[in-house]
């Protein structure tokens, strides 16, 4: 869970499930307005988001808001995930894996250059990977710890040797850990330097980050002269900006009840796809009550999750049954593992020794979806004899008390990091879930051939579902409202990037 966007290292990822993008004619002037078009095409794309990064240096911070701006736009990777979740070449034209699964040989595109004009050669790639291996961003360091050596075999060939085979490492290389940084970059916090179709321009803290078109981009050029990432915390203000024409696209809409305001198909288009964001009713397994399987199963049976989605998120969201989403290669629908059955819930509680009831503390971070979800859950559990006390915490306190301190029985949070099923293998993570069979299966799957990897990952996801490790409530949709005329918007959000490289628009 990258707590950024209000989830956790996935967390700010929770609260920030609101990405607003607008398309306006030309570069912003000193007052922030835009003017002018070129041959009828808009020359500035203005994107509004909920959470602003505290720094632009992704080597020191886990914040999802950093790759949201920079990944694929300013920084590129050797390989990239497309909107379907498939891995495609980017800086590398192709790669081979040795028969023992330890050596990855990447062949670099000879056309690739950094925005500074420096070639993206093997020495530059090696330098960047070594930089990541010594980063202070724990997620990146963890991803790169498996590397035992990096060799620039020749100008266009990089050989990376792992200490053990790993299927998941390849996916990590398509995201933040795999970005290739210009060796000339010295201040990543305020001047990130990469090889992408856009370059860092300015940052007005508290308001916006502006990217500018890389005029010498080695691949397909960006469609806009400027891309502005604006930060608007209030979802109502973003909706108003859309309706007034100040912005042209809202990404990751955080007010789905407002969709009826965009029903005019002559003006607006609504795009709904999948994301990596699993909304989870988490249990503290270190609590005696919640270490009891029957209690966890009872809670799962007691909650009508589709009715919860209707209440908390305007009916938008796909039911899930484990820690995976449809774009995961190993996904299968486990949403009916515990269908709504309050009678069965009461019986399980009685069997567990709680026929007279029990009381649980539900401590949640303040977010648009957590309050209505908590109230709904409390009402549902009251019907089967479970009293729920709700406490809403500001995000900082939630991090301290719940995520780090473990002072809770249940909590609700959205985990937005891709393939975060791996978090369940760590008993020290805030759920304190300790299942040796799950841990062993996940380790085995990571080192196996791809077909067996998928089979075993499905089995691991089913262990979590059957064990009622949490109540896996639903997946946030990638819900976007855009004005008619904007094209190339990715339907599915499979990475932390808000990838503008495919987006175009008429003025």
C-alpha cells in the first residue's frame, strides 16, 4: 500500500482518489490562465489532482502523487505496462531471460536520448539502477534488493543479474523502481530529468506542477506544449471547474453522485474502467477476537457489499473477493466467497462464543468514501449482534495510531499499489496477518515459470479469500469525465502514472 492518495505508502493514495484533468488552449501565464490554439488544437492540458507531492524526488518518497506526474511523462522505464496490464518495450526494444531465470538482458533502443540530449546508453541505465539500489525510498529499495549485479555489456546492452528468479520484479521494473534517470540530474526534488516526451518546467507549491514538451523527444512526441497538474482538494470545486469549462477532464472522480451533472453527451464523455485500488475492511489479526476465523467469516457474511457500494460510492465499483483486480494476470472472480447471509453470520458468531454479541472499534481515516462505508458497516453488523464504535481520524493520526501503532480492531482504506497482494506475506504489516502457507506459496510463485506463477498466485488469492483475511469490499473504478474532443484517455489505471502520452484534444 503506497501511502499516498490516502491509502498508505499506498495511503495518500487513498484520500487522493481524485484526479482532475483539463484541456485548455495554451501555456499558463503568470495568473494561471491559458490562451491561444495552434491549428485548432489545444496546446495545454491542465490536470487537477487531490494530493500534491511534498517533493518530486521519487528516490526518497513513496508518495504516489510523484509517479502520478512523472512516470512515463518525464521518466521512462526499460519496459512499460499498457492499459491492459501487458508488458511492452519502451527504452528497451526487447529483452531475454536466461533459462535459470537469473539474468535479464535488455537491448536499448539506439534512438533513445534524455531530454538533455545525452544518449540513453548502457552506462546511463546502469548508473540509474545503481542509484535506485541506494535510494531511501523503502519501496524502491525493496524492489531492487533482489539485484546482485548490473553490467553494461556494450553501448546498447544491459545485463541485470538477480539473486533468485522473480516474476514480480519484472513488473516492478515497469514502475517507479525502474525509471531511468539522466546521470546529469543532481536535484531530483526540484529538477527531475528523464527521457520522456515531457520535461519538468515549474512548480508553484500549493497550486500546480507544469511540464513542457520535450522538443527533441526520440519517440512519438507529446501532443501538448504544456501539461499542468493542478491540485484541487475539494471534489465539489473540481466538479464546478468542469461545469464552468475551466477544466476539460476529471480523472478518478471522487464524487460519483455528481455524474448526472455530466449527462449531456454533446458536451461530456464518461469513461469507466478498472484500477489497482482495492477498498478493504481490514482486520487487526493481533486482536484475539479477530484472530478467530469464524468471527472474520461472520463479518464477511453480515455485510451486503453491493448495497455498500451503492451507499458509499454511488453504485460505482466492482465487487472483489481478494487482493487482486481484473487487470492482474492472476485475477479470478472470488467476490461470491462470502455472499450476504446475516443468518449464517449470527450462527458463526454463536459458534465462536459470541452469541451475546461483541464490540469492535472501527477507526478510519477521513476520506469521501470511508465515512459512509463505516456507517453502513456499523448498521449491518448491528443486525447480527456486533456493536461497532466508529472513530474518524485525520490522516496523520490514522498513520500514527492505526497503520504504525496497530491501535484498532477494524479500519477501512483503499490500497492503490499494483500487485499489493504481497503485503499479506508480511506479519509486521499493519494487518498482522501471519499465514505460513500463504507466505510459502507466494514465495514459490514468484520463482516459477510464468504459467505456474499465475496458477499459484490464483491459489494465494484464494487462500486470502477463504481465510477471510479481510472483507475485500470493492475495487474503485477508474472513473473519468472528459469533455467531448479529448481522445486517447486510458480506460484502465494499471500503474501509479497519470499517463498523458496518449492523450490528445481539439481546442
